[in-house]
C-alpha cells in the first residue's frame, strides 16, 4: 500500500494512516473519504491532501500526505486522521489524560 511504499522509500520500519482524510458530519467523524467521493478515483482508494490538494492514495507510488488538514473536498467536510486525534487530545485536560492512561506519571 502507499503507506508501506513511502515508509520503505524513507527507510522507516512502520507506516501510518494519519494523513488519510475522514468525512465529518453533524455528529462527528464518519468514515475515510474515498477517491470516488472526491472525484479522483475509484471507491477502493482513499484520499490524502498533499500541499492542500486532494490526492488519491496509490499503492504503487509513495505519497507524503499533509498531517494536518481541515477543509472541504467535493462538498464533503473532511479532516485528516491526525487532526482529529490532535483535537481530541487537546480537548482533554492533562490531569484527565494522566488519570486515563498514565501517560505522564
């Protein structure tokens, strides 16, 4: 997959979906945006933003997507997975995070 290709080309041992775009509806995060929904590919491919431009994830090509993205793609409100994780983390107090996961203490 694209994630593995980019990791391999960079001599990294792991990969992530942090740059994948997630559709946001009135209730919150819904699902990954598909390339077919963005008008740039088929329903089996996902989408990342590269320098702010929606880009189809291609298994054969290394793609370095933007970690932080918040915008509209083909009428869909979207955010990157990383942006959603960051927003969730910053919505919690450090004291609550320490108690929940003992990450700081």
